[in-house]
């Protein structure tokens, strides 16, 4: 066993280095994991397998809540075990991440087949990955609800079951818009089941609730002080230069995070000073002007800090393996960590996009131009940004004529 495991460890490490991994920390954690795992296997007379590796991980897993360093160590051990298992099976062909959480799926085989069929249909219709993932989450949630209600045959569900799905406790604290999005996806799934003839009772989709309480949210934006700090920041390291360019694309052009992460070098037209791409969310092509500060930030990153590899993606990891970025939700937080909630009320890229749209509205740019600039299909969708413009909101105030207050202390 020892010799076989040692050989497997050496082969796996060679593959890791073959992927271009040069990080001493990654290699150190891998070697430490192999040493500790080797002792565990010898003490229990086990051969290495993914199952035995996961047993060892359970024994050495820190108690919740983990500190950051404990989480990093445990994640590195877990990744090492999975890579050893893949190498053992001959499937280790690329450096990849191994998410701790897996999506909930129904256990009934027939339900899983329906889920896969719906996924294939959505993919054939050209739906983007984010849309398909959300549809799968809603579909799975509904099918799991049916399983818990002991409804194990899809043809046996009734309108009462559909309505009952929305009475679950999990929906009690959700905003109306969130429940509405679930209802829309569930209706699409039920229409798919009707279309393929699985649900013989036609128009079961009509049981999905249509009316939800309307909720008008006040748009949050970053303060002028925080906005000025982002624009004037002078990055020095490669990671900071890359992240700052991404932030300017959201803050100055209103681009969505998903479009920034997937942006291609071929999307940039340096001669005509514009960026043109197909939006991931809407599938509509949009062309944006290349503002000087955005262009300079992009040029600095691409020419001086971008990895020199055969990949058309603009923003890549700054260390090997040079792959496209993960969702990168914490980038804005690194730049604005010194600001409080008043200046930076919401984390993430989307608040930068809202700030961009609000600034355009403050400058009296027509709604049609704003909606086209930020990639909104409906021009009326930009009306919500009016709530962040205090001067224009004052013009919307209703007079108190006829209901004047008589108390002197309230005048």
C-alpha cells in the first residue's frame, strides 16, 4: 500500500507541476497532505481511495466555525485528496477547483431524468449558463418538495401541489420580486412537462400564482467620496492593475460583472475607441465608448501585466494556471474597505453599475440613451435610478396644501 500511495503522490505532484503550478504554498500543502494521509492509511491498513480520503478529511476537519486559516488549510487538503483520486483513475487532466457545496437535486430517478431533459431543452434554445443554473435550482426545489410530500410520480401532481410549493416556510422571508422569479421559472418547467406529454392534466402551469405584492426598492449607490477614490486610485501590483480596470468598466461604462469577466480582446476596438460585445444576460449586442481613463487602465494591464498566453480572454488569473477568473465578488471590497456603510452601502460590482446609471440621469441624459448604454431592453427600467437623485426627487414631492399641520411645534 505504502509504495503504491507514494508512487501515486509522486505522479500527482508531477501532473500538478505540469499544469504550470509554481506556487510553493500549493506544493507545500500537497506534500503535507500526502504525509499525513500516508500515516492514516498505514495505521488503519487502508488502501487509498476517494472514500478513505474523505474519511480522513472528516477526522481532521476543524470544528465550525472555522477561522480563515483553518478553512484555507482544510480546502487545500480536500483539493489534494480529490486530485490524488482523479490521478488514480486517470482523469487528472487539468487544474480545477472542487466546490465544497453541491447543488441539491431530487433522488427519484424519474425526476432526475426530467431535470436533465429540461436542461437539454434550455441549452438547445441557447440559454446562457446563469439562466440554466437558476432554472435547475427552481426545478430541483419543486421536485424535492414533491418528494417530501410523498408525490413520487409527476403525473400525479395537482394544482393544489403547485400552490402548496409557494406556502413553504422558505418563501416566507423572501421579497416579492424573488418569489415572482421562482414562479416564472416553475411555470416554464410545468409548461415543458405539458409540452412533452409527461403531465397529462393540461394547463397545470396555470396554478402558479400570478399576483405578488409590488415592492419599490430605493437604489443604493456609492458616495461621491468613494467614487472619487476609485477613479483616482493608482495601482502598482499586477493584481491591483487588473482589478482596477475591471472596476472602471463597471463604474464608468455600467458593464455587468458577468460581461466584464468574459470580455475578449477582440471586443476592444482601439481604432474607433469602443468596446462591443454580446451581453450574457440579454443576448443583445451592445457598443460602448472607450472613455480615456478606462482605455488607459485596460492598456496598462494588457501591455504590462496580462499573462502572455494564447487566450483571447482579457482578464486572467495573475498566477499559474492562467485561466479565466471566477465570479470575483470581493474585488470592490478590497478597494473600498476603508469606507463605511454610508459611503459603500452594498458590496459587489452591481452598485458600481447603478452608480454609473444614476450619474447619467443626474446629467440629464435621456432615458433611452441610459437604457441603451447599460444594456437594458426596457427604457422604463431606468426610472428606478431616479430615487438616487435627491434634486430630481425633490421635484416629485407632493404638496401638503389642504392638510396643513396646526401644531406649532411641527411647523
